[in-house]
C-alpha cells in the first residue's frame, strides 16, 4: 500500500493523503482582493486529488504584501472577494483548504515577477515604505526599510490575529504562518537581518520571540478546530546566518506553543545564498526537524517524481510532501502519482470517463 496515499492528521484536520499543494503567489490580486484568476487557478488545483490545498502568501497588512498585486486579508473587501472564490471551490471540491498568513517585511513593495520584480521606492505609484526588524535592505542598492518600533510590532501581531479571524469566518480549515523565505518573521529570526538590541534581537530566544508571539496570538484567536502550523527556512545558506541547529530549537518551541505541523523550506533571506540545487535538496532538513519533534513535518523543494515522494514518506524522512511548480506544470500530478503507485483517488464525477483503460480501479470511492 502506498504510504503517500495514506491518511494523516494535522492536529484537528484529517487529510486523505500526504500530498500538500504548497502556497504559490499568483500576483493577480487587486488591492489585496482575489480575482477571477484565483477562481480559475484554485479551482483547477482543487480538482487535483491532493490531500490539502494551501493558498498563497496572504498579507495581514497592506504594507505586508510582496507586491501591489498580492493577495491580502486585511479588510472587508479582501475578505468578501476571497470568500466568493472559496465558495466556488467548495461547491465542486471537498478538498481541505488552508491559507498562508504572511508579512513580507523588507521584501515588500516590488514589481510583479514578469515585469522584473524590482524593488519599488516609497514614492513610486505602486510602492510604499517597507518595514523590518532593522533598517537593512535586502539588497544594498534597494530602499532601506524602517525598523519596527514596539507599536509597529504590536500592529503586526494584531494583523495576523485579525487576518486569522477573517480566515476562520471564511471556513478555512488550516492556517500556515509564513516564517520562511526572507519575509518578516524570518527577518526577525536571522542574525543577518536582525541587529536589534531590545527583546526581539541578539540572542536566539529574543530572535524567536516574534514568531512564537504570533503563533500564540493566532492560536488563541481562532477555534481549536483549525489546524495551525508554521513554514520555516531551515537555513539561510549564508555563513553566520540562520541555520539548521537554530531551526531545531525553533521547531521544538513551535511544538510547545501548539503548532500542529512544521513545513520545512530554506533560503530567501540574503542574496548571497549559495544553494546546491538537486532533487529533494531540502529533505534532509525536514528529516532533522522530524527527528526533533512529534508533530507532522512537511518536506518541500524539487520533489517531482511519485517514487521520490513515496520514498520520502515511506522511509520516515517526512510525514508529507509539498509540491509547487510541479503541480503548476501538471495539475493532475496526484492522479499520475496514484497510477504509478497503485493507489486510488476519487475525482469529480465529471472526470470519471477519463480513467485509463489499462488502469481500471485508479478512480475508486
């Protein structure tokens, strides 16, 4: 029996299999509001057969968007627009839906990727003043962020709480807090971007404080029926930066704070990073985290083949695997994985007629 297609529990949330669709920014929102593109894009992914669909990084404050076209959940208009999209998804798919809550910090206020992705200064028509733990830009040539004072930090925490409550009203079943890829929570974690001398800087305990504070606040703001986890970058891939040893300490603290899962990625904080890309290159990080905690751990990063995903789960390297670019390229990746691994899926009845003749039984249920 395929372990990839065995059920798993993320806290209160039961998943039918261990394939997670990772959050992927679409840069197609309007003032934070989901658009028709999200209805098409997410509708397609919701028919993929994966166990869980996590929506893209969703900003908890307007200035927390990566770009002007990022999804947000910080006002009534954004909540209403996303609710309409989610209503469409649920009408046709039973797939559990998660949402990644995020704040881009100093990596905010950029142009969309297909227009170059350059940082936009505060006086640009589509830009704004960015914030960070310290007044250090991502790239030396980019505009400097403002260092957050205590009032600003408190507002960020409240932004996460308010967005989580909006997500709960929309019926979202899982929340993932984004503390990876060089965005605000990761910026507080890493000594490369955090040069503060107050209670949020210096020691590892202080640098972890905001991430743990956000988790505690969100956990207390929504019902216990909602699964809550955190995505981390296990290393900055830069000497003297955030690394695996610190990530293990953080993972244990997250578990103690009530996290139901940990999603292990890497990098994104510093342009000097040197990443040795290869299939499953981040899986050893997930395995190290899994050895340190008792909550489920998701591995992600160049996991593209069904046999590869099966081996990761079956050998205990991770409890689940996340796919991203691979499922953009092949929106039926879980179907093809099930066929390769001798498992069954239950597609929408509209698709039953496409079951391959040589693989009768693929569409069970």
